[in-house]
């Protein structure tokens, strides 16, 4: 849909079909259409079909080539269609977008809002990249756009931030937000398997997609962190602004060394306001074994919020899968059908564009790879000290094995910019035959 049609619909409310003021109660039965009959779409359908007390009535299911999607357990009154215009022209009150991706999902969300329908979505990619514009459009169209399932699946983190912690002044959000990475790292920790084996197991279990790069490289978690930073910190980063590092370089030996330090390794997402700057990163990091970040198992998620008045609050639970995610979707539907209980998403115009800073100081873990009989300790110390980085302790000089030796050390708190200079130089050392692995140590 082009801008002109959109603007026409918004500027001339009288022409909008089925338009209803956002905070006006919906009719006692709220009519719902689902776009996308995949993992989450099926689970939401099941929940709606078996929960008549919620006053939500599923009327349409939309999917491409819809005939192959039909299942006998959906009541016969529900209409299956592969024509989106049919849904737009119908009297449904809320459209649930469960297709995923930015296109065409974003266009459908716009058209739905302009047609006077509220929208619920589980689509983190869409909300992280176009959320501000879509929320503004929803406001202008007097409709609701809710996305509680887009972060941490079944764990109610967004409504926890928007409602439960509305009175708090939050300054830090730390979480394990990607179930695939958490499953892989938990397997490496508990079963002492290689990264490749753990990834293959995640794919067998259906936790990792055929192309897992968005999960492993941190893009999926960056989208979620972007949404959390907007809702919890009033900040406005974009997913591509988040500093991200892949978990792919982590090896079994890193877990052994982490254990000696009383830690394990997790993909940690962190957004923190420091003065007027925002720090936002998704990267593998050492976390103390006693921390909730370490205790989150398999494909679970956890979020720890830190506030000025109430200190830390922890949300945790199943972050993915049809069942948990469908609960979050249906909770948003209930919230739309009972608007009096709703506080609302932050107004995009009130969000601040904090300058981003990734150059924070933290203690670090450093592991190198060298031939078994090579002594690189002198060269490594020289590079580190010339880069302004000090060694705190040496964990192991070398560990024998088919992959050569693995000198491991911890570093005194140092700036990322200094460390990156050192890593670049270390990688070029004569006997260093793999990229050094450096992980921040969380406290
Ligand atoms: N799965 C989870 O655990 C989880 C958790 C939280 C959030 N989410 C989010 O929920 C959304 C849905 O995820 P999912 O796991 O349910 O995905 P999925 O299993 O791949 O389902 C997507 C459905 O949408 C249909 N579809 C895709 N592109 C379409 C198009 N262009 N036109 C019409 N239909 C189209 C697919 O049909 P085909 O069968 O023809 O491909 C499929 O039925 C995503 O935004 C995801 O990020 C998922």
C-alpha cells in the first residue's frame, strides 16, 4: 500500500471501514483472523478453539496455498483463505500476524491498521526495524498494535516492563534471549560436546533453523534487545546498532577454563544507559555459575532488569515454541478485548536517540591457539602491554590435544578499543594459528 492511500485512510476517518476508537471496548465477542498457519499460528488456533471463555472468536485463517494447511480439528465456521483482501474486507476486529519476516508481513500490518483493525504480532524482526512507524500508524488509526510474543516467547517481559515496572527508572537490561544459542551452549557445558555436535543436536530438536546464522551471530537477539531497550529504557537503537559477536568461536576448552573461574558461557544481551549514552551488545560472555544467566537451561530465556528504586527483577521461562508463544499472543488479544486494563506502548516520539557507546571497560577472558611446542607467552605479553591491556592471571599455559596448545588468561578490566587492537596484532603473531577468543566476564 502506498503512502497516499494510507494517509487518505488516516486523514478521513469517516471512510475507514470498521474503525473503532482504541480505548473503546470491543464487542463482547472479539473476532480474530490469523495470518500464517505455522508453528505459532497452529498453537494460537488450538488455544482459541479450546478457550471459549476468552470471548475471542477465530473467524479466518490465512496462508499461501491454504488447502494443504487445512486440519480437521478447526471448527467448520472458521474460513480458510489465501486471499488477504478477503480478511481486510471482513468484519474481523483483530488480525494476528504470524508469518514472520519484514516483507510482506509489514505491508499487511499497515493495511490492517489502515482498514480499522488492531494487530497482534510475534514478529521481532518487523517490530525491531519498523516498530516506531507502525506504532505511530496504529495511534493515528486509533487501533492497537501489540507484540508481547516478539521477545522471550511465553515470558511476559514486555508487559512486565510496560505495566509491572512502569513506576521504576530502569537503567540496565541483561538477558539470555536466544533459545538456540542457549541450547547449544548448555549442551557444550553439560554434555562436553563440540560446537558442531551441539548445533547438529539443536537442528535435530527443531531449535535451530537450517540456516542458523541469525541466531548464532546475534541478529535475532539484537532485534529482541532493540525492542526491550525501547520499552524498558525509552531508547531507540536499531538492531544493526547493537554490537554483536557470534558464539561460533567458543570451544569445549573455554567451558573448562570458565569452570575454573566459577563461570560458564552464555550468549548475553545487554542494554545499559550510562549517563547520556547507551551501551547495547549481544555476545558470548563468561557469567558466574550462581547468576540467573547461567542457570537458564536449554532453550529457556531470562531477563534481569536493574532499576534505581527496586534493584534487580528477574523474568524467566520458555522463550520459544508454539505453546509458550501462543500464550503471549492470546494474552495480547485479551488485552485488546479489555482495553481498560491497558497502559500502552511508549510513544515513539518520546523515545530518545541516545548516542551509542560500545567502548566500555570490563575484565576479560582470553584464549589463544598455537602449535603444541611453541612458546608464545613472551610475544603475547608484549602485544598486550603495548596495547594497554594487563594480564590478571594465567589459567593455563598450554593444553595438549590434536588442536595444539591453548594458552588461556584473564585480563584486568580494559576498554574494548584497546582489546581489539591487541586481538588484531595477536592474530598476526607467527605461531598464533587461529583467531584468539576473547569474552567479557560479567559480574
Ligand atoms: N516458533 C517460535 O518459537 C517463535 C517464538 C517467538 C516468536 N516467533 C515468531 O512468530 C512468527 C511465526 O513463527 P513460526 O515459527 O510460526 O514460523 P513458521 O512455522 O515458519 O510459520 C509461518 C507460516 O506463515 C506462512 N507464510 C510464510 N510466508 C508467507 C507468505 N508470503 N504468504 C502467506 N503465508 C506465508 C508459512 O506458510 P508455508 O507453510 O507455505 O511456508 C507458515 O505457515 C515469526 O515472526 C517468529 O519470529 C516464533
